[in-house]
């Protein structure tokens, strides 16, 4: 007997490698184990003699809990696992009766039995034995997971408990036995535990027993120390009661082994070498290809048609990925035992085991060294601290060794590609399957990572620094991502393409107008190029007259700020994403200018920060600015003693921020207003106009494309064109916002009567103080001051609204020639707050615009400025 406690790793038996058991009363039942003949019928028998009965009446009840008892008792025998469950529920509502009243259990008929001991209703001190009354569970078929390409071999028994009423207690007791053909005399089991503050049941317990002398290893964790098993009547006994004490909180970037839910693991495997050797016989390839002449012909074509071992290995992988569809077959021991190569090739389907076995056979025939390896897709980081159990893994694949380098070949994947085949999967650990056994091994990236995605933004900035930039996004994909993209290419509607293109375009930042998106397949389906044609917001940002380009780059967004503020956290490593690489490039075509574009920051960069490598290359030549950055995650962890140094490196990386200062004579949009908007030469804007017209043509019943063109025309001083677009948008949808927008276009055209009419329509559709004030000011421009005053009299609101109304009424009075009356309104506002900076500032402007009491204006404006400075000082000096 061997005990393991402390930090360990959760390894569940996922369906890809094992069958699972479950009960629909909200409980997941984990059963893993060994071989025996069993039946497809539900058995009805008393509980085994070793079961420790629970006195349900003695349990202290929590009114908040629907579940009273959640008890699991396990007996481990040589070659067999027996798991007994006892659930008691208190039905307190119709909803709970619906949810709990259908009892469901699963089992694997090729490995064991489902044995029902009791289904009973307790009502007002009486027990109604549902089974004794003649009710039986109905057995459902095993195709329930076919939509997920899984035929797991399990059967499901279900019963909608008759006669159940609100106020009843429902008790369900049953056992599931499991003898796994693949494991021989070995047994494994894992049970999820639960902690405070959760209380899933009033009474929660797991009891495990086994005959003294049986080599059972056990482990629970993390942050949980089990008591030693007791010995009684020749049997060892372990007990865990729940909820466990609340666990220490850990930061999100701590290794998963610290943050995982607690689990109890038991097994009879001595070590990982035994797990490895037990699985080895199922992956022998001798004679596997006998009689498969058509497959032999394909292998020979690979041998003669491909150059080098790596090229032939990738071709073999592509054959398995594309010619054999995925279907997990768990029937007749198939949870661990692969179907033979002949069956896989004939049926043209198989799961990870079957695909691994046929790929091994093909590689062996090609003379390429390879072996199967177990891995975990879901919880790879935890394998290192798990008990040695097959259930620590949920996947198997091939590891080939070519010219001294390991290559992981996954037959269940897609997009086999020579360029990226050397990139390792993110499973972190594997267990080689060998007759002599093997130890657990860490996955190592042995050759430089090849990015499987690269993105290039090609933008035309020749029109100017404050105008949209026509351009394209070109995303090149290799491997699985490319295969998925190619598979979806013919299924995408125009709306799908625009939406997908929009997601890609967001990498550039800002609001991007997608015009078109297309997917181009490469030499095979493992290569794809996505091209998005779009109109991008300018990358030039102006602060006054100074413009600068600061593209979104990995070096600018990367942060390394692990939280190790608590004493208990200071010795924790920081996890790093698995190995992967990507490249992003900006390629800007620049206008001809007399001034120079000035690059500030590092043109060349190669830094490793927190196991992330950043490489940068910047060139400026022949009117083109190219900025390229590559980020590569190296995986692994940052050990505690290196965290401080890596933080400093991250700060140094931030200081390498790249900026490009544009010259003063960079073209600006206001050149289209020179000589009058009607006479301006807009020919160089024809390309953008064409792109916007295509957007409108693609979505003729939508206002958004039309309004985007209206905005472009507005900011480039084509007010007549903007007016035509807003008119068209109003034909589609007449909203208050659109009437207001059109009013501002009328203002630029100096048509204040039309402006007033549109603002009035906006006010009638959606009356609010801002619209009332805007309408009132416009009414004054067309001489309707009485109407303006009446309108403002209808408006009510908070202090801020009342202040805005006072300003507007003051303007009306000044326009009517009574500037002093307007000044009185400011005096009233300042009565309660004589030093209110915003009111003083508004009064200063009022006195200057309307030339009221100019002699006092300097004093008022000085007070406003001084108050603003004091307010800014207080805001910056506050701790």
C-alpha cells in the first residue's frame, strides 16, 4: 500500500479513452477499471455485505439543500472495481420534482453490471418501495453521443419515479461494477471531492476499502491531507467526509496543480512504467497490414513520391487524417483497446487509438521510427503529479523520431503540413507506450517554432494623415487552422464573410469598414490565405499639429504583472502559454512629402521576456514603411526567484515602444475645402468613394453603410453629398438621431430653416433637454426667439440641465438686445457657488461673445482660469 498526498494532478477518464458513468440527479459518477463478462440487463439485488448503511434520520438537515445524502463506497478487488452509490433528495418544489424525479444511471455492459438496490419514496414516516411495487428502469440504447462522433459503449437506465410528491424524500441506491479488459488485474478509480463553502449535500462521504495486501496506491489533493487507512477484518479502509475545508486561494497564473479541484485517486499500478507496458500489446503492428493491398499501394506511392523521412511521415499523417473519419468506438473494450488496422481501413473510421495504430503500421512499413504516446488534452499540466493511472490521459497519438528530432503526429487532427509539423502539441507531458515500460516525459520543443499564423496589414496612407486608409489584411494559416478555414470557405454567406472579416480587421484597432473577404487555398488544404479588403481608420493620431503613428504591436500590449502580494504566493511559479508563434506586419504606403518620417524606438529588437520572445524589424525606404513583429511563446514556467527580473525586463520592453512622427506637410483633409467645397478637386478620393459605394450595394436596406459614406463626405467637406446620403438613410429609417444628424449638415450648408425643421422632428420623436436646447438655439438663428423661449420653458431636469437652460436663455436675451438680463442669470447661478469654475467660464465666454460688461470681463475670466488651475492641482495632488 502506497500513500501520496499533497499537490497532485486531476486525471479523469474522459470518454475519448474510457467510458463514463453518470446519474441525472445532478451527480457525476466516475468509474474506471478492469475486465469481466457482464450483462445488458439491469440487476435488482440487495446491497453487498460490506456496505456501511447510513442512518438518514440522524442527519442534520440544511433547508437550503435539495440533496440530503451523497455517499459513495468503493470496494477494490483484483481485476474488479465495485462502486456503490446512495443518494437521498428532499423534494421541496415542483421544479425540483421535475429535475430530480427522473433517475438515470450509465454503465459499460462489456465491463460490468448496473445493480439497483433501492428506489424508494419516504413520506410522513412511511417508505414506499418503488421496485417492490413492480417498477423497473428502462434501458436506453448507446447511440446517445453519436452527434459528437462518439459511440462510447455505455448503456443508460432511466426511471421517471411514479407517485412522487412535493415534500417527499427520494432515495436511490445502486452499484456499478467494472472490470476492464485492457487492464487485466489492475484497477483504477477517481472521485471528485468538494470543499467549503460549497455544500452539495447535508451528508457527503467517500469510503474505499480493499483486502489487506492488495497493492493499492492512493492520493488526494491539492491542499488536503488524508488520514491513514485503518485495518479491520483483513481490509484496509479510507474515508473522506465532505465538504473539505476551504482551500487556499491562488492567483490565476499559478500552475494548475495548485488551482485544480480536489480529487481522490486510487489504483493498483505500481508506476508509470507498468501503465505503459499494460497498454503496449494493443499497439503492436506486426502483420497489421496483411491483405490490405489498396492501402499498401498508397504506402508505396508515399515512399516513391515523397522526399525524405519527414516528407513521407507528413504524407502518411495526411492519409490517416483525410481518409479515415473520426468516430470514437467504445464497444467491446474499445475504451482502451483500438480496433484492428484492417477494420479501420475497411470502415474508414476510427478514434484516436485506431488512427494511432494504423499510422504506426504505415510508418513502420516506411521504415520510420515511431511509437505511440499517451497524452491529456484537457489537463496535460497535471499528469506530472497524478498517480500512475491510465485515466490520467484522454488521448493517444504517434511520436516519430526523424534525424534525432521528435515529431508528434496526431491522426485525429487535420491539416498535416510539412512546415509546422515540428511544432509540439500543448499537452505538456506524454507517456510512451513500450513493452518494457517507460517513464512520464515532458514534451520539449526541439526545433524552432514555425508560426502557424501570420497577419499583414497593407495600408495606403497617401491620401493623408486624417483620412481613411484603403488596404487589405492578409492572414496566412498553416496546419489545422488552415484546414478548418478551407473547409468553411464554400459555406460562408456574404454576411458571414463580412462578420469574419470584421473580426480579423479588429486586430488593426478602431472601426474598420469591411468591403470583401475571400479565402484562398494553398497547394493543399493545410495552407490557407484569408484576404480582407477594407477601409481602415487612419493610423495617424494628431495632438494639435503633431501627428504620430503608433501601431498595435505585441511589444506594446504585453504585460507581465503576476500577483504575488500574499506571503503564501511568493514561492509560486508563473505559468507560460504553451509553445506557439505568430507574426504581425504593417506595410504602409506613404505620401510624397518634403519633410521626413521620423522613427522613434528600436528598429531592430530581439528580447526574451517571461519566456516570450519578441522580434522586431522596421524599414523605411522607397515610400514604404514596414513594421514587423514576431512573438513566440517558449512555454514552461517562470520560477519564483526569476519573477522580479522578468518584471524589470517587461518594463524595459515597454520602453521600446515604437512611434513614427509624420512630417508637418503630411496631407490633411481640409485641402478639400480650399477654393470652396463645390469647386474642390475630389478626384483622388475616387478610390474610397468606390469602396463605400460597394458597401452600400452589398447592404442596400441598411443605414449603416450609407451613414459611413455620409460621415466621410462630411469630414471631407462634401456637404451636398453628405446631405444626399442622410436623406437616403431617412428613407430607410426615420429616427430622431438621423434627423439631428441631417440638421447639422444643413448647418454647414447655412440652411438654418431646414436645420430648425429637422431638430424639431428630432425633438418630437425623442424629446430630451439636449435636443430642446439645440432646437432653441437654432430657432433664435431664424428669428423665432419667442418659440425658443417657450420651448425651453417646457424642459425640466437636474442641476446640470437647469444650468444649460440658463445659458441658452441668456443667449436668447442677448440676441434680443438685453445682454444684462442674460448676465443676471449667471449671477443667480453663482449665488450658491460663487467660485464654480464652469459657471465662471461660461460667463466669461458670454461676456466676450455678446460684448456685455466688457470692463468686468477680465476679472471674471481671470477668476475662471484661477479656479480651474486650483481644481487641477487638487486632482493631481490627491494621494
